[in-house]
C-alpha cells in the first residue's frame, strides 16, 4: 500500500487568471475525451522523484488516483484524490510540483481545444505541424525573444551509471559557468544531471534567471516524471512534435549515454541534418561522456557509419571525459548559430528555416503491424532511412516503458522488425549492447526484450 493524499490546489503561475468561457471549457474538457490524458500526465508529475520507469506500473500502482477541475468565480482549483504522498510536505503540495500540475492542464487543454480541434492548423502539412509546435511553446511562455542564443538541449538516458550521471552534472556545471541554459526531456538520469550542474554554475556567476526547460509528451511522461529542477514544463501532443520542439528551440545539442530513446533522438536529428536543404545550416551536436562511456559512443559511431555513412558522421563531434571542452565546443557552435541567424534573419528563439520532412512529423504508432512494415533498407535517401530507423527505436521505447506498448507486448508478443541485413545487423548489435550495458531499464530491474530482429533481404526496388 502506497501513502496517498487528498488536496485542493490553487494555481500559481499558470492559469491563475481565466475568463468564464475558459473556465467552462476546462470543466467540459475535464469530463470529456482528453480527461484520461490529463489524469495520467498529472499522476506522472505528482510522482516526481520516485524511481519508476514503467508507465503501466505507475498507473496500476495508483489506480484510485483522480483529479478534477473545480470552478470558482475568479478562476479554478484542482482537486486531487489518492495522490502520491511524496508530492506533499506537511500536507501542502510542493510548489514546483503544483506549477507543473497546472502546466499539464494548460498544455493538454490548449493542444486539444486550440490545435487538434482548430481549422487553423492543417496537421497534414509540414507548415501546419511546425505552426502547432510554435503555438504550444508560445502559449507555455517557453519562447523568449530579445535573448541571444544560449539554449542547449541535452539528451541521454534515464538508466545510466552513477559515474555517467556525475559527468553529466559536470558538463552542466561548465555550461552554467558560461551562461548557457539547459533543455532536456525533463526526467531523471542524463536529463536531470545537466540541469543540476547548471544551477551551481549559474549560482557562481550570480545568474538568477537560469532557464531549465523540460519537454515531454503524454506517452513517455509516466516513465520519465519531471525532475525537481525543471522550472518550465511543456507537454507536446506526441513524440514527433516533442522532438521538433527540441530542435526548433535549441541552439545546439549535447548527447550523453543512453538507450533506445537516445538512439531515437540521435537518428531524428541526424536525419533532419542530412536533408539537402539543411546542408549548410550550423547545428552543433556533441556526443560526450566519461572515460567509461567510450565504448558506448564507439558503438553509436559504428552504427551510424554502417547505416547512414560518413556524411552523417561529419555532423557531430565525440568528446570523452572532458566536460570543459564539451561546454566550450557547444558555446562556439552556438556563436556560429547566432551569426547564421543574423545573416538569414531567422529568429533566435525558434528555428523556422530548419527543413523538417513530413517523414519526421507524421505520428508513428508502434503497433505490431507498423513495426513489421518499416522500410529498413538502403534503397532510399539517407534522411528517409534515418526517419525509418528512428521509428524502429521509437517502437522499442514504447515496448520498454510506455503503458500502451507494454500492454501490446503482453498481449501479442515481441515487436518483429524485418529488413535488409546491412541495416538489421548493426541495429541488432547496437540494441544488444544497450541490453548488456543495462541501458534499457533502471538498475536492479530485469529487462525482457520487447523486440525480435529478422535479418533478411527485402529486395526493395
């Protein structure tokens, strides 16, 4: 039996001033089709700090959890029942968690009412999807005009060793000393470390406006609850728009060791950078980790060489066991981004000029049929191959930690992935290395593979 608490919470910083029509919409929505999404994301936020990376397990552990919108004359309150007691101190909800809870309400309601149900966004076009990402981020007050580029996106796994976590903190510290802000997937591990380090670096430089952005989506948030350092949380409707939000708002990316989710992120960004329209666009990308992570990045580098070739390898640098160098390199890269944006007239706060093909925007639902039907062969442009491999790793993530994916595996067995052996063999080797290095689940948890790889020719035209 897990300790739970009932409470009513007043908005603090989000949705504290509302028109009557907005309150009415919230009340209608809380009873409607998106209520389950709102409930599940809220539970994940309330689970902050608890070591759990299984969305299905979280939802089953707190089956009795409920959250409701309570209308008031001048705004609203949220009523929670059977919420995790760890979200409270002496009966009062921790302020940061309360802010994140209202951020969930803001984003889930806005995406449903103003994006998904709006004729103003054609989500079947590249421009329509990009505009939806922009509007969600703007509504969340994530975009900061009149500030020179300084936002570093940090990717990496939630299941990493203590040395890798400490190293990510050291890199964050070096970035903070250089006035750089941090954006991550908002969870634990390599998503928390850089933020924690940056807070110390900012404090030493007397920077009291440090920005620690957490970008997530409903499918993954239960497995990666927001860490306590995040001071701006935003929830995009799906993984594809979450990834687009990272690369549109960030001015450079640092990748720490991780698992299938990190490989998905790497393939997403490399695929975009391989598009001919982006060939001359500066976008600093650094892979870094402690000495013990050298083998991990060698495996990643070999996989990219075997599948996407040397053109993809030219788009990143690998830095081992040198946090200061990693910070200096990303800072120099961001200076080049600033010069490019000035020259082209692109906004500092949102990379409008970056070409993102529809293959990277279309939501991929990792069903058994869709996983089996992936185009995993080299008879296609390299950026499209990257898009399809990204989908394969996205399916592995779903089967590992997402509620729907776990239930699908339990019901129908492994996801089967089939493709040409020159693609499937490197993919099999990379995934096997993740398993052997315990990068698929939190330490101490037994990993049962959710996938099966078949290496055979596809004979694609």
